[in-house]
C-alpha cells in the first residue's frame, strides 16, 4: 500500500534502493527449499563463483552453486533451478561459453544492475 514492497512473480522484494543484494546461505537454523530461493539470487551466486573461481564447466557451476547455498546434495529440482539461473546470465550477456564448453563471466558486466533490472 505504501510501495515499500515490490512483488515479482512469487517473491516479495524491498524497494530497489533498500535491497542489499547478497547470496544467503542455508544454515541449520535457517533453511530454505530451492523453490524459496529466487533465480536472481542463484544467478548472483553463480556470478560470484565465476568471479572468484574463474571459468568452469556447467556441471561444476551447478555443483559449486549447490554447495555455496548450503545444500549437501543436488537433486533434479535444484539442478533445474540452477540451470535456469545460468540461462538468465547467458540471456543477459553476463556469461559466455568458450570453445572448451566452460562458462566465463564477462569482465565489464555489472551483475547487480542486470539482476536488479530483471526484478524491478
């Protein structure tokens, strides 16, 4: 009513200027199912992994993203959700696939801006 919350799809977001866009990790006391994690947050996690770890195969990105967000195993739903997040980054031109089929983060891309523009 006061425009303090923005809804995109099934997720509620604070106003754009109030969003501190971080990757949140599941812990023993705070666990979210994969369906409760926005694809944009997963895309941010992937970007962080590629920025810190360099180029990786798609399978490695899925595995490392699964671990980063706090899951010990990756099932079909987790794989699909992370694949969707990779596709977001690819569609937005934030990553490229090189000749070795490895994903690379584009160096001059503002990931936060790209993902925030998808949300708001």
